[in-house]
């Protein structure tokens, strides 16, 4: 009987309908729930469990070692249980830190004339993006809820559109590295200017303006 | 229904707000880009490209206005509560988060895709009948893959009346006296239209058409005396359904206090009473008898006796609207019923009032059938005090029902379907027995 109850508890967690007890069993079946007709659905638990997997994948791709893995484990727990908090963005910051502490992933192999870390970098760019979007979606999903596949497909379409640009930039950087391995200081200046310009142009003005103080009644 | 569809030309509303995750993603992306650019590390800078693009596109393309939800026509039957919910979302909405629930069923949360307009069907299994509330709908739009969110809206649940479903009952007993001069049943009075009463010598006033020529030829070959067939008159039965709406208890005694809600797949005593009363009403009205409804729980006048299909609709509607109303005063006298009626009392008999009424009617000479509609009580999981309490209640009830049976009241237990059918069939055969006929309806010569 306990096994039956445990099995139904697990099924409920994944949004599946409960199974009836065996014939002749004295247990009381679970109370019926409200059902919504949907065109294919994924249990909310799957959506909630995707970000920690991506955290681990991102840590592995960014070259986490030693103590970094403890932080990764903590981050995985944090994004699983508190997806509303900005843990994912902080984790991405740590990925950048770990990447910064290691050799350049996009360094040119002078002998072969290629960029050996290109695929790894491409995977990391994709993982980081999916982590942020997946955590943002998981913040709106309860453990026992159901997520329609149409929602995931639409999210995937948006991610693909953004990734097309991001991966193109990555290929451009790799091509520039292969085309002119040295003497790219001018590019660095251009990049810094571009970042400042982007920051001033794209960030909404109201985010940069101090809000007026409320006049007390 | 608190909200309808947005009127044409309505202002688009405020843009949806961005979540904290988006702000942090923009900040971290800009830091990564800056550090990567300053340090000449394109790998670090590239980490921030995709999050920045995603965040900014979510900010720029965030929807305006709110998600509208409207309850469409509901198709509710006994067994399934169903409702269609129409959703309208502004352009750019990735998903709509819905929280649908009823007090008995709890809440279910889903994230659905709404391409501007969509209709979704919500169902819940329930065996409950009578006035019911459908689903409370709470909704929130989500945009930018979860990075922006709209305002939360709420739809009050619609109210519906779920009509009871009857059970098949092959035979029902008749009262000892029939009313009127028309109907489907043989009366005890001599008259026209009924079964054979006797064969009698022709008397002044008898119609020549009533002469039984075969009997006359056999008994009086020389035609000195004519014999006529005399028949019974026809009549209709008058039945009064007395429903005790003061109690509405489920099979789980821990819910009897009213603090915990009854499971939706558990039929309550009032559900059983509605079903039982409707089954009885259908059976009598189908053969043209008169049926009235009285409610022990209220002081209002009940449904007057009537016959026909429309009366059945009125009876069903009256039964469906029964519900416990406050704490009614104790009745001293039973409601009036016409003489010769057959009275059905549908009650849990958890207190003495319904049983007292049944005994009073029986003393007045009415035929009374007491239908016990208390569901089969589940005693699993009760603690010692609850178990003791339910045991005392059971003893009291059994004594009460035994006193009723001793007073000449037929006692039926409705949850025992086979037993009830058998008892009613036996009562039906007994009630149709006339002097000179056996139980099987064979005339003794």
C-alpha cells in the first residue's frame, strides 16, 4: 500500500495522473484534480530540473576545477529551488571569471592555423543563453504544474534566433583571429567603444534615471 | 464573470514589467563585455552577447495590456464539470500562466501557449449534484521567454446547477387508495376501465354492452337471466417525496463538521437523496401518477402534486436546488399530505426529527417508506475519539430505524442498490395484491 502511495506521489510530482490501487486493496484512491485539455504537455518538474543540469554543463565547459565545483553544486541547488532570484546571472558571471582565469579559449593554434576551442566556446555560449532563459521560465513554473509543448517550442524559436546572431559573432571573432593573429589592439578599442555605446543606447532610459522621491502625504 | 473581452479600440495598456532576472542578466552581460573588451579576451566577452541580446529583445518587444479570460458556455453533467475558458493575449506573449481550481479539487497550474486567442477546456470529475461552483481562473501573461510578466487577473467562478441522474427501478409500490376516476391503476371502487371485478346478474341501470354473452349462455342457456361483467374503476396514485435537506454529509465522518471539504468523488447524503427522489418521481410520473415534493429543512411550501413530463422537470429542478439552509427550527407537526398518499421520506436519520415525522404519518394511516440516504461511512483513519463518536451515532441510528420498522414503516437503504430494488419490488407486489389474488397475480377460483 505504501509503495502504491509513493508511486502516485511521484507521478503527481511529474504531473501524471494517479494509478488506481490494485483490486481488493483497501486504500482510498487520490482525489480527482482539475484537468486542462492541452496539446501535449511537459511536467513542470522537468522544466525546473533543466537549469541545474545547464549549470553543471556550463561549469564543465568553462573549466571549473576544485573549489569551483562546490560553488557549482550550490548554484545548481539555488537555481532549482529559488529560480525567481537572479542566481543564473550570477552563475554566468562566475563562468566568465573562471574563463578569464584560464587560457583564451579562442586562441589560435599557430601550427594548424585553426581555433581548437571554437566548438567548446560555441557550446558554452548556447549553454549560458539556455540557462538564463530556462531559469526565467522555471521561475513561472511550479513543481506540479504542466507546461505545454507550444510554450517550449516558442521559447526554443526565440533562443535559436538569438543564437544565430551570437554564434555568427563567435565565428567572426574566430575568423578575425585566424586572419590576423597579431596586432588587434585597435579592435580592442573598437570593442570597448562599442560596449559603451551599446550600454548607452540599448539600456532603457528610465533604468538610468534616478526616480524622484515620493512626496509624503 | 468579472472581465469580458477587451472592447475594440481600447487603449493598449501599460507595458509588462521586466523581472529581476532580466535586469541582472543585462548587468552581468555588460560587465562581461566590458571585461572581455578591456582585457582582450573575446571568449569572456562572447559569454555576454546572447544574454544581452535576449534581454534587450525581451525589453523592447514586451507586450502591453493584459491577458483577458472569459468563461464560455459550460457543459456540465452529473459526473463531469466542464467549462471552456477563452483567452486573449497581446502580441508578444510567450505563454499564459493559468491557475484553475475549485475548493473540492484544489488548484492545478498550467503554462499554455496563447497565439492571440485561444479556447481551452477545463474539466473535473465530480459526482456531486445540486448548486455547484465551476472553476476560479487566475491568469498571468509571460513574455520574452519568462523575462517579462504581465498583471495578474482573476475570474470568479460561474455557478451552475447540476441535475441529478436517476437509477432504474423496475417496480414501485402503490398507495392503499387511489385518487380520481382516471389513471393507470385499478381502484378499489367499481367503475369503468379497470380490471374484472365480478360477473353479476343484469340489474336495472346496467348497460347492454356489459353483458357477457358467453357466461350468460353457460349459466342461463334459455336466457332467463343476463349476466354482466363488472369492472373496477381506474385511479391515480398520490405520492409525496419528503426530502430532509438539513444534512449534507459525505462518507468520511471527519468532514461532517464542515471544516474539511468532502472529496468530489464522494456522493453526499443529499446527492443520494436527490438521486433516490428523482428515481421514485420518474417511476410514478411515467405511469401518470401525481407526485409532490416537501422539504423538511425549510418552512416554505413544497411543490404541489402534479403529473406529467413538466411536473418531472419541476421535481428535478426542485430537488437540484435543495441544500442545507441554516439551522431550521424543530418541527412539531409533520407537513400536510393528502389522505391516501404514499409518503417517501429521504433522510440520513442522524437525528430523530425525520423519523418522528415518518411515524406521525404512519399513525395517520398513510403508507410510509423511509429511505436511508446516509452514504457508506468510511471508518478508516479515524482516531479513537472519532471512532467512538461514530459508533454511538450508529447505535442511535440503528435504534431509530428499528423503531421505524416496528411502527410499520418500510425502511430502505439507498446505497445498497440491489437490496433497495428487491425490497421495492416486493413492496410493489404486495401493494398490488387484491383480495382473491395471490402474490403472483393469479386469480384464485
